[in-house]
C-alpha cells in the first residue's frame, strides 16, 4: 500500500498547487448540510465561455483510490492525469474559469466535500472523471511483475452517467449525449455491459443506446450538485489491452479533445 500512496503523491506534486482546487479534511461538509435537489427543473445557466465555471472532478482520492488496474495501478492516478489534461484543454478553448478539483480522505466523506466545493463555488457544470472496472465475480487472476493481479478482458469501453435526481437533469443528459457523440466520432466505443443481468447491483438503465449514456440516480456527485453534472468512465483499466490504451498519450488526447469539443457545442446551444 505504501508504494501506491507514494505513486499518487508523486502525481500531485508534479504540477503547481495554484492550478488545483484541493479540498482538505477541515473543509468536510456533513451530509445533512448539503442541499438536496428540488423536483422542479431549473433554468440552466447561460454559457459565456470565459466566465462559465466548469469543475473537472478527479474521481476518488489518494486515500481511497478506487479500482486497481490489471497491472495494480490505482484508478486515482488514471483519473488525475486525464482530468488534468481535460482542464488544460478547456482552458485553451477559452473556458478560463475551469478548475481541477482534487479531494482527500475516505470514500464517502470525500463525495460530500466535492459536492460542497462545487456548490459553494457556484459551478455551472460538474464533470467527474473516472476509469472503469467490473464486479468482483467477473475477475480472473494472473501474475504481473511477480505479483498476483486481477483482470477482466471481457468488457471494454467508456460510459457516461447522469442522475434524474439532479435539478438540471435535462441539461445533464444533453451534455452527456454530446460528449458521447464526440467520443464516438473519435472512433471509441461505449461499454454496453451495464444493461446485462451479470452486472447485478451495478446494472443501469440505458438512456441513449447510440452513445452510451446511463441513468444512475444514487450517485452523490450527480444528484447533490446544484449544477448540471455528468460522470465519465473514460475506459476500462481492468481490461489488460484497454489499460495500456488508457495510459497512452493518444487515448488521453482523444478523450480530452472530445470533451473540449463537446463543451464548445454545449455552449453554442445555450
């Protein structure tokens, strides 16, 4: 576990702290203080590109790093690298108010920290960046670098999630569809397994079968944010081939470019 922590800390120290919005443990907000979504759909914020406040959330934390890849690398590292590039791309496209959000602490408390940070910062849009795995029952074992590891080459691809409990659900769904279409235009395929019974409690309703947008009402970061919110699973790191792709500059550029193009189109529609 120590080498995982050192690896993650190395990622965080690789860029200036001034470019991060880091939410520390002293800023944790209890769940009861987070205002829940209203049933009524609110009018979405207008998009003035230089002022449009996009929060790019790095999924998970150094302490609660998410899934392990097929080669035992923590998901948080994949999330951080891609979210940082997406933030850079958006700023280069004129979205000057975009910020990268990194939280610390354990899993559930960190969810409310990031919701609080987005809401208190009056975000206009919240994008949470993750990388996918599979339920434990689908894992197989292999050896990598002399250590027992787990993989599943059965499924691959990205996916997008929105929550009907978000007060800007229609806007969230529109953005997710645009991102999905841009990813498709990059030649990328979405993960179709979420509709299958084998996914068990992870099974989700497919809202857009063309570009891979799913409904996930219970996600805190989607349902509790006061802005439109989308969660992107950028690819499967438990799939041995796709893990290698997710580590490549070409895949990073394809995903980040697709998100930036989607944001431009999203704003043009407003």
